[in-house]
């Protein structure tokens, strides 16, 4: 058994974005010794740095408690709760939503303070929210961690699996990326804050969202839930290739809505009912509404050459467009160089509008509603194991509209409180009967195998498979083929994974061998749940079951590891506290959204 280093701590937090940072800070304030393990660099890895980046609290609290007179006090906590539950297609666990609403204002204001003290600007935007940049959020989280004593940070560390002893989480084993050292971390409790999973080739997230925490928790005995629900942004740049993956076209469309055309030059917005189009332009539900209608055209074979739609601004005289652009510049220039967005020079976008050339945009994945099943205390059901942020499920159900940034903060905060309470009543783990030998075997197998399948190739195959049958439009045939391919990858590829280089120092293929195993587990859970759910709900849109069926499918689908190591599915009703679950059917997703307006 090869262990290069052993580290002891009270609480291990895995993941260094918003959820992990807030968990580490909160636990340290409670007197715990904390180790924060980050896959990349603290404040520069994780999905938060890719955010737009808005975060908010309810308007009533913003107005009365924090003195924000621009806030709308009519937007109460009760109204926010109702909004989240309805927009989740009633799939939220309402105890989870209550926790979100209860803790959001304090966490929101703390993030604002961190960002400002890190040297960035925060603007009050809308009726109860703030806006900044993704980089500012990352820098703010790093500031929050660094100013707190009692937190040790290990960077460039990929956690491979949770250490288990007597069915309790007692640490983790992982790899120091640059040296290849195997590090055993011993702790009384573990908090997973590793973000979501992204099985597609076209996304607007960081590239390593491989569901690490979800898969580790699954192997440790926790359940995954709602894995069929992934959130898409319907206007992510497809071309020119240098801009591919940028969400700027989506943000831009909120300022100036273009004519949206399919690949044949036909208008798409004309197909959207006026009331829905108004909702799409004025709320976050626009992500789902536009995904539904753009996706319909793409699925019918009417997409652009790269599988998207066109944003055509030729109806706006360029001098009028230029004036509108200049109005937005002061806000943009608070966080980005003039003429840039997140490092992208916007000159090509602007020149295309000047020349009457449409932008080609696609439907890119940004977030996973599914994840580890937890309760309102972020407990996973595995003693000693807690989870927070996008790696969990339960708040947003079938559709996330409220803040993902706030979710990570409030859950990181609550997970830390729960972990601190837990460790008061447990002894130091003996480490005499753990699963460390099997973890080490899994780590070194790809290095020891003389030949086989490259982990990088496996990752591409997973993405190709998910792109084809498990994307924004689904049906029985496509999902069945996708599941068959996933199981073939398990059977023929994972068991034969081999790295070309056998050097352990910064061996990217070796790191990928850890990540693809996790991504495959999450993708299997998502595809199986999508096959099982014989309806459309939220971002799970099936062409063969277009209706929303509350009578039969207002259920959360759970994935767990069986005794025979195969994945088992089960269902349960969402937990209800105040809002009764509806019955009946809606003929399709748009019909459900129209019913919300009544």
C-alpha cells in the first residue's frame, strides 16, 4: 500500500468554490480544525468563477434589515419560497427550500462583504439582488477563507474516494496533481462541495465538472436524486470557435432581444405565445422557455450547421444599437476591460452586428439540479458525511430559477454547522478497518495496466453518447441507446483503462482516469432516471411524453448502489411543509408555465 502523506483534521471539506469556502469558514468559526481540499487553486476553480454573477436575498429583508431602499419589500421570504417551489415543478423538497430562504440573506451579505474586501465592486441590481463578476466571487471566497484562522488549504488535490470505517465517513484519499503523491486525510467528518456533473461536449462551465462528490457519495452508500434534470442556457456562443462556450450572447439578449431564426431562416419567436415570451424576457424562466422552443427546431432538423440557432440583429439600426451598448458599458466596465467579457474580446460580436451577420448560438449546459440526496441539515444519510451546493439536490427540483450562488453559500453554512455538531459526539477514527486498500488499487490500476483504453478517449465517448440521446430533447429510443452505450463503456473501457505515460508527476491521463469513472456513474444515474420518467417536467423534455403528469410522476427518482454493485432506482414524493402538491396533467411544458401565471 502506497501512502506518501497522512494529514489529520477535524473536518475535511472537499471543494474550494463557494460551498466549500463557506463551509470551511463556518466550521472554523465554530472552533473546528478544518482542511479545505481544492481540485485546482482556491478562488480560481469551480463553477462560481463562470457565473454571470448575480446573487440575491428576499426584498423585504434587503429593504428593512440591510437598508437597501431600491429593494422591493413586497418580495417577502414567503413569496420567494412559493416561487422556488412552483418553478421547480413542485419537485422541491420544501424543507430544503425553507432552509434556503431562511439563511439566504446573511450568506448573501457576507459574500458581498468578502467581494468588496477583496477589492472588487458589487452593484445593487434589480429589486433585491447584487451583481458582480465570476472572478470577483472567486476572489471573494478566497479572501473569506484566508482571513479565517483554523483552516488549512491543500490545492491541486483530487479526492479519489471517501475513507469509510464501520459505515462512517472518516476522511478521504486523493492525489496531489503536480507531484503524484498519494495523500490520506483522516477526519471526524467530511463535507462534499465539489459541484455538479456535465456529461456533454457543449457546455458553459469549467471543463472538470465530473460529478466527483456525487459519485464518491454514491459509492459510500448515499443516494443520488433528480439526476435527469440539467439546466441549459439557450444562447451560448457556437461560433466563431474562439468564443465557443461564452454566455455573452445570452446576457446580451437580455439587453437587446434579437430576431431568432432557425437554420432555414424562419423566425422562432413567432411560435411562442405572447404571455410566455413576456415571461421569458422578464424572468429566469426564459432559460427553460427558450430552450424548449429553440430545442424543438433543432430536434426537427432545422438547426444551424453547428446545431444551434441564429441571433439576427439586422432589424436594429446600428447607431441605435451602439447607443444601447454604450448605456450598458459603465456596468460592464466595473468588472471587465472595456470591450471584453470574461477574457473574450467582443469586437467580433459587434462587427457582425454592424455587417448584418447573425450570431450562431447553441443550447449549452450550465448546472445540474440533481445530486446527492440530503436533508435540510445537509446530511447524506451516511454517518459523518455531509454535502453542499450544486453537488446536492432537493432545492430546485426540475428547474432552477433562484440563485445557484446563494444555494452554495447557504448549504455550505448549514453543512458546517451540522458537521461541527456531529464531531462533538464522535471519537477519533481508529483507521484499522477502512476501505483504503481498494481505493489504492483503483488509483494505480490504469498506471499498472500495460495497454488499454485512454481515459481521455473514454471522456469523449461519454460526451458523445450523452450529446446524442441524453440532451435537451429526449425519447425512449435515444435514451435506451445511450444507456446501452454507457453500460458498454463500463464493461469494455473502464475495466481496461490505461495511461500512455506511467509517470505519476502531473499525469493528466491519470487524473482523467479518476474523473471519468465519476462522470460515468452520474451519467448512468441521469439516463436511467430519464428513461424511467414517462413525462416531461422542467428541463427533462421528452418528445414521446410531452405532458406534465402530476398524478403519476410528481415523484423524485433516487439512484443507489445495490449489494450486487449495480444501480437501483426508487421513487418518493417531494417533502411537503406548507404548499400542497397539485394533481392532474398539463399537456406540455409551456402549458404548465402558463398555468403558473393564473
